[in-house]
C-alpha cells in the first residue's frame, strides 16, 4: 500500500509567547502543497521490520529515530502490529520549513490505520500524531488550517489558492529549529489570521509576516535576496515558510524566472 505525503507552506507565522515548557506559542496558517514524498508499506519478507530510504538522504542517520519509524513504533506498541517493510522515497528536503518529516509521520499513521483495519477516527489519529510532533496533526486532515499553541491546536480556515502558481525555492542552507528561534522576540501578532480569507492576496505583503524572517535574513542574506527577487519577478506574495530555509512566491500565472531563482528552484507548479 502506498501514499504520497505532501509538503506545506506557512501563510504568516507569529511567535506570540515563550512557554514554561521551553516551547513557543505561535499563530500560523498551514497550507498543503503538491510537493510530495512516496511512502509504501507491505508485508515483511523477513519476519522483521525493515526500513528502506531513497531520494534525499542524511548521513549518519539512525533510522529508528526517523519520523516514519517513530509513527510505526507508536502504533505497533498500542495495537500489536506485526513486522512490515517500509519504503520511503524522500523528495521534500529536511530543515526547509516544509513539514516533510511531519507529513511522513502523519501519512504513516493513516497508512497503518488503513492497512491493518484499525478503524481509528480522525480525532484519534490527530491525537496520536500530536505525540510525534507539533505539525504532525495538520497532515491528518491535510486541509488549510489555522494552527495555534505549539502548532497542535488546529482550526480549518477557508483559504483557497487553487489556480495560483507557486514557485518554491530552497537554497543550500539548513536551519535548525534552535537556530530559527535564537533571534526572535515573542510578541502579539499584528494581524488576525482568522480573517485572511477576507484579505486579497495582493494585500498580504503589507499585512502578513513570518516572524522568523527578521533574524534569519540577517544571518542568511541570500534568503532576503531570494524573497525580493520573487517580487521582482512578479510574485503577488512571497514569504519564508515555517522556520526553515524555503522561500515561496505566489503568482497569478507561470512566471519567467530569473537565473537567481532558477538556481535555487525546488519546485514550481499550479496549486
């Protein structure tokens, strides 16, 4: 059985509070996009659980600590699942603010639920996903949602970018969560993201912000340059995605990209 975990972008991201548990409260809209991994599970050929990874790889990784394996072990322990073979083709880059690891974990939960007829509800899947990571529950429904708290509190919103063209950039920069938060100062958001559907996309630039940009643009000037270049190439909105190093631009139609954008292009296409 195979599925295709997809990436997400953030529309606005406000860091509103430092929590007592060391995490931060945020406000952001998570929006699914068509950039995808491929995840397959099937009956074990050896009587043991085997994990195989292709596509993008990280050196010296402990595969037992990957999001996919954590999701499998979580349900295996609670529902006595048998060994399986797991094959992941990784196409969504790590450390990019695109939610690739979270998507893999959430889609693994959904695959296991279907493959083994566990009959878990959406709410139960979201509860399991919340134990794995802050963004993971979003990918259970996989629809545009307003995320608050650590990102685990979700509410569907009526943002629709269908028909728009997305250009997604990923320079050769890896940003850890700790690095992203290092130069941020929690503060109240300056825009109510619940009302974003009432605001034309052409007005997002003046009203919606990702709070990670200020610090990360100082540390990695290329990111700011790429965002500006997206606007110069006709984007109606451009932003850093999440706390990672991906920059995206939303266009009315397919643009002619400059050399700088082409050299850092990860994906482009209709939403």
